[in-house]
C-alpha cells in the first residue's frame, strides 16, 4: 500500500478549473498502465459540466470532489441522485462513481465517506456504484480482464480498486460481462442454417440505417431500446433530450452498415448497434485533439480498419422476447454485422457487452456463437442506514 504522511483534505470541484483538475487526475494515475486508453479530455469534461453539455442533468444532480494531499490530487469521486433511478431502480438508491485513488485506504475512505455523507443528506438509504455517471455511460468497476485494453465506450480501472472499496464495507451485487469471439471465420453451422432459413422466408427484413436521417433512425432505435430493456436490472429510460444528444454524439462515429434495424411487416422491432473499436484510433492521442490530433483522427475515421468491433447495444421489442422469431432476428442481425465487420473493416475479433450476469437469453446467444467472457465489471452497494 502506498502511503505518505501529508494531511488529507477533501475539496469540491466547483469551478471550470476544478473540473479540469478532476478530469486530469486519470492521466497521471494510469500513465504506466499499458492497457489504458486515454479518453478524449473534451468528452470527459462534457460528462460532468452540466445540462448544457449533458442532458442527464435534466433528471439528475451530482457533486464532484477531489482528495488533496500536500497540494496534489490523490483521488476523486462523484455522487449523484437521479429521479429516474429512484423511480425505476428503487427509492433511496443513491449512486457514486468516477472513483479514482492512489493505493491508500485512507484516501479511498475519505472519498467514499464524503460521497455517502452527501447522499445520506439527500435522503438516500443506500449507496451504489460505480456509475460514471449513469448506467448508460460507464457502469461498474473492472474486477477481471486487466490484461487487455478496453474497447470503445468501456471503462478500465486499476486492479487495487476493488480491494479499497470492499475494505470500506461494500459488497458486490451485480456483475456485468463482456464477451469476445473470433469473427473472421463463419459462425457455427446452426447459426448459418438459421440465417439462411430466415432469408428464404423473408418474414424478417434487416436493413442498414440511413445516416442522412440519423436523428429519425436514432429515435426508432431508442424507442425499441426503452421497451426491450425495461424489465432489466438497472434499467433507466433515456429521455427525448438524451436520445437527441446520443444521436448528435454518435453520428460522426457510426457507419451505415454497422447498425441494423430488423423489421416485420415494415414495423421496426429489433436493432443492433456495432462500432469499430475507435480506441484503436485514439490510444496514441493522449486524450487531446488539439492542435493537430483532430486532423489525424478525422483521417483515421474516413475508412477505418480495425482489429476489433464492439456491439454495445442490441434489443428486441418486449412483445417478441422469448419467441422463435426473436432468436432468428438476433442471429440474422449478428451474422450481417459479422460479414460487414470482416469485409469492410478488416476486423478479426468482436466484443459483445456489457451483458448482465443473469441475462440468460443473451448469455445463451453468446454461447451459441462461441464467445467467451473476457472482462467483468462489478456494481457494489452499501447501506446508509
């Protein structure tokens, strides 16, 4: 355990300068981790700036703190209360996240105590995390799979964090898994037969999105998502403002052939979003786009060739879940994406996730296509009463 003798104190990150320091800590803590991919600093700042940059603040509010020692930042944490979490996950559930710390239990305790005290003062009866800052951003703490870099929009953490959090009294309550598989070879024969039969029948039509109409396409996808995931643990619906924000944010990095919408009799009933692993393009940028890295990134995004793709989201309307049609639809979508990823982007590996540990249907699909768990993220909880 790393310890130094200086006095610890907590400082709330209020000003723009404070928020900058809050974000910059990670670039120091992780600089020697070969599997860390520096996030783009501007995007990280937007996440915590307020409703003008992040529509999550339309239904939630948060505080951000830094632990200081000898004039240096040695840790950080957020705490947040979300009206949609209270409505859909349960009354009294407060969240914390964006946890980073040197390997010192005193620092971790100070940060977690600060977040818990504030949550308790807001009437919360339990503290759950990490969520940075919502379940739609980067949920969970990496507890297994430190040996490879994360794919786009997935978190990466230092391997001693779980020890610090558990020593403070937290217990894991839910695991989220990512699965990886080889995609530059065909899926097993059973999948090929299902897809061939579905194409022959013609009942299910799977189409690419139209990027020129991406706002409308994003609204269709998010409508299916809010319906399909509504019974899942941790589900919080995306608001219309968040849907619009997602559309604007994703448009520059999505490709028509990597997102599919499945239709029955012309009605959209399922979707699959896949992304080239953009972390492969940003890993060497140091989190900075200016003054010159933006041109480098734009060039790389023109005709991207990547080793991995990621499927972050997939959904089928609740009315079809558990049906034979739903299974056929899913296999058709993932096979079309597999072909596209290999032929157009040169990908050899695919990642699916995250997937809840008790999501039986999705785990069964992963088993059929011979995917294996490569990373596990854990949600922790502690009572505040």
